[in-house]
């Protein structure tokens, strides 16, 4: 077994580029064909026979080779044998009759041989077989016009445009007729042209033609026909360039009123970017030829276009609907536009169940109804509008108290009070809502129907019995009616029934009750209310403090009688009295009761708050001795560590005093024999140590 050894690379490396370069430089020179000179007719015929044989053999192998056919025909033309050349072209067309190149070479061959009729025949056949190939038609009309056959050229054009060719063909036809001064024929061609191609460019081309060859009537007729045609086909066929071109021409004619009318018409019927571009041109026009009113009108139109564009993209954009309607209201001659705007926006019912969207929609409805009632004075239409609006709102999910209230007040303005009550009653049956109750109550209050107000409050409380604000409103109503018994009864029910109101709500009711009793100078009943208050909420420090401060506010009977006597003579007299020592002692007793309860329940935080309030009380109403006494009893803060945490505790001097008193009592008791024995044992142990 032989082992191959690694060889080192050669010093001289040959690249592929060098190999190709050497091969190119060493290639053989091209072979030159020998020139064959024909001396007589016999040699010519032999050469022709040989070439024809070669062409026929090649075509026998591949009849679809069009290039071979064309070379064969070219050879026959070079031999001046047009009969054989035609035969070759005809045979080629039998193989591929739709080959445009063959038809063009065929016709050009006949033209070079000045065989005009043959060329016509070829082009006639070609245009019949391939009517969509413009090149063939161009050759045909060029041939006839070159020969001066204007009638024939026109007939070819007429046949050609029946196939609806491109716009350039129509323009060539028009240019052909205009060269010979046949302007009426040009207009007839334009009439067919705009039908075949109803584009803006077509109409502008016609207008440009009339500007050169027609008068003002013809020009206006073309522009009018262009806009009418586009409007009949659809607004998407209407383009701003038609209006711009027409307005520019009318501006040159100094017809400024006509120009403004055209711009406004265009902006009313165009949309999107087309309208924006037209408005830009209108702005330029007004700056050049308008006055202040025209410029303001332009600004209004600009905002109007902007809003219309936004609303066309999103018909549920109620914020912009509101701004759009306000814009129309600030300008004259917009009644029809306002009606259209209201019809569109009120028809755009919110698709979602989002209440904020409905709120904006409802505001637009209410605006429409107020305008209909107060400005248009169309009462029946406004009433139908309210009914329709009520039917649109999904009352099972949410409602709008303002709609019901406005509907009710609408009927009141029509002197139909019973219908207004039915509407509000229906609203409470369908969707009882706090605002509806309050609106109904407010209406009956204005009408001085106090018995109805009481029934509504009773129904209000039945619906939301745990809402203390309703109880308070009902009680305040009775207070305004000077019905003390009803007012206190309402408060008594709200504060005495635990299953009706939760604790926090009952506290508020108690506070309102006490405030009411104090305002009517019923101090004994207020003290009883506080007592019941504390029975229910013993652990509430604030109530204890309020009860203690409350005792300060109770005047003596003499002070109260004196005030009542003078108040009868002077209604503006304010109730002012001095705090007596008796009231101060009552407050101190309340503080002591509170401290005793906090100590019994071991509520240190409550005791600290009570001592703080007690200290502040003494600082205002106490003597120096009472202040020193409360300072001695004031708790001190003790900080100690429990594990990794620092604990804050309070030490109350009252507790230490009580424990010392207990020890003194224990020392005064006679000791038992067992106790004496233990004491002696303890002393003996200490002595031994």
C-alpha cells in the first residue's frame, strides 16, 4: 500500500483568468466567405434556385419561424419578384395570421414597390382581422392622407373609433379634422369621445378646443354638460379640476358672482381631497377678488368642509357634530343644512352600550328638541321627538333623568300637568333613579303639592332604604314644613332600626338628629339621643368626646327663657350664653365615664385620645388645680423591644395608684399561719446565705 505524501504548492500559480485570456488570444481568425460573382442569367437562375431550395427546406423543418419567412420574402423582393414575395407573405399569414410584424412588413413591401392598391388591400385586411392594433390603423390613415384622400381617411377614422381606441386616437382624429377646418365634425367627434371616455381630461380637452375655436356660449355649454354628465354617472366621476378650469375662465370674463356660485356648488357636491383642493382655489380667489364678507364666508366654508369630512368618516363623532351644528347656526341661509345635519346625527344611534357615548347623543337630541319647540314653535314635532327619544334609550341598562325631566316640563309648558306626572311616574316604573325622584319631588315642591312630596319620599325610601341621605332629606323637608313630630319620627326610625341602615349610616343619622334637636332647643331630648348613640357605639371615642363637649353647650333654663323672650321681640337676635360651672362639671363627669369605660375594656388608644381631649378641655375651661391634676394623670410613653421590633406602650398613673391602694388593703389584712411560716423561712434562708 502506497502512501501519498503532501507536496508543496508550485511557485508559479496559473489562474482561470489567465487561461481564458490565452485561449482568446490564440483563437483562429474568422473564416471569410468567398465572394461569388454572377456573370450571366444562367448563373443567376442557379443561384436563385439554390437559395429558394434552402429557404423551402428550412421552412419545411420549422414552419413557425417567422423570421425565416421574412428573410425569404426579403430575398424575393431583392430579386424584384413581387409575385413570389406576395406568395411568401400569404403563406406566412396562413401559418400565423395574427402576427402584426408580418402585416406591417407586407404593407411596407407593397408601398416600397409603389403598389398602392395592394398596400390598401393588405391594410384593409389587417385592420379587419386585428382591429385593436393601433399601429395598423395609423399606417392605414397615414397612407390615405399622404395620398390626399381626405374622405377615405375620415372613413377609416370613423371605423377606427367604433372600436373605442385610446384617447390619443380620438385626439388625432380631432386634430385631423381641425387641420382641414371641419370644426363641426370636431364637435361631433367630441360628442362621441366624451361618451366613450367620460373622464375629466376629455371634457377639459373639449373645453380647450372651444376656447380656441368657439364662443362663450359654446364654452359654458361644454362645462355645464361636463358637470351634468359627471353628476348623472356618480359623484366619483366629478373632479375639482372641471370647476377650477371653469372658474378660471369665468374670472377672466369678470363674472365673479358666477365664479362664487360655481365654487359653492362644487364644495357642496365634492368630498374628501377633491373638495379640499377646490377650497384652496376658492380661498385664493377670495383673497384676490373678494371683500371682508367673502373672506369670512371662505373661513366658514373651510370649517364646514373640515367637519363634513370628519363626520363622513365617522358619523358617530358627536363632539364634532355639536361643533358643526353650532357653526351652521351662526350663519344665515343654513336652515336646510341644519335640518339635514340634525336628521343625520339623530339617525346615528350609538352602536355601543357605553353611557358616555349616549350622553353626547342625548345632548344633541335635547338641543334639537329645544330648537324645535322654542324657535320653530313646532309643538307636535317636539312631542313626537320626545316619544322617539324615550323609545331609543335602553332603560333596562341605564337611563337619563334629564330626558324624562325635560319631557315633563315640556308638557307643563303646554299646560298639561297630568301628562307631566304620568311621564315622571312612567320613568319611576321603568327605571327608578335617584335623580328622577329628586326631579319629581322638586317639581311637586314648586307646585306646593306637599302631600305628593311626602308620598314620593316614602316611595323613595322604599326603593333605597339603606341610603341615609334620603332619610335626612325627608326629615329636613318636614323640618321646613315645621312639622316637628314627623321630623323626629323619621329620625327615630332611621336611628333605631339596625336592619335598615348600616352602622356608618346610622351614625350620620344620629348626628343629624342631634343637630336638629339642638337647633330647636330640645336639649333634654338631644341628651337622650346621645345616650342611645353611646349605647350603640360604645367603642367610638369621638362620640364620647362629642357627648362631653355637648354638655358645655346646654344653657341653663334661665338663659334659655331669657333668649326666647327676647327672640320673640327681635328675630335677628343670636343665642349667646355663658358656660356655667355646672355645665363644666357635667362635661368632666362625661370624660370620667368615658375613661372608666376605656379602662374597663383595656382600650389604651381610646384612653390616650380621651386624656388628650380632657387635657385640652381643662386648658380652656379648667382651673390651675384641675389642669395640674389632669397633667398628673396624663399617660407617659414607654418604648421596649420585643425581638427585632420596638413596641410603644403607655403607662397610666391611674393604674399605678389603683395597684398601690390594693397593696395597702392587702397589708392591712391579718396574716394567716401559713403566710407567717413562709416569711420566717425566707428570712432564715437570707440569714444563712
